[in-house]
C-alpha cells in the first residue's frame, strides 16, 4: 500500500529498497526519519537528540505530525491484527506483481 503511493509520488525504487534494508544503508534524512519511527515503536517516545535532528530536518510541527501519524498506525495495527481484514484488490495485485518481479 505504501509502496504504491511512494511510486505514484515519484519516489525512486532505490530509495524504497533502502528503506526496507538496514538503517545504515539509508540516506541521512531517511535514517533520521526511520530511526525516529523505530524509536517511537520501541520506546513510545523520542529522545532529545532525535527530536533535535527532526526539528532541523522537518521542523517542530512536522515532528509532532510524525509522532501523531506513528501513533495512528500503531492503533490501526492493533485493530488489523485483532480483526481479519482483507487487502483491497489493487493492493493485493500490486504486492503480487512486486513479489513475482524479484
């Protein structure tokens, strides 16, 4: 689902692939963003250093938006892991094409 949206927005395949891999293989900006998401999932908070890095990279308001978005996805994950929900057909088709292309 997110890969489909990233592709539609013109994100390069190499960047998408790097985000799937080890954090050390990502660009500095993606490393900061993905590291912040990992930190929120693992510890339910951002340390001061990460907050400062995000503030420089995306600003304070966007940092709060990132935190709210991660919280929303955590809640959505709780729900989707508790109740069986089928994938939308376009998303399932896209996943099938990507897996078979590997």
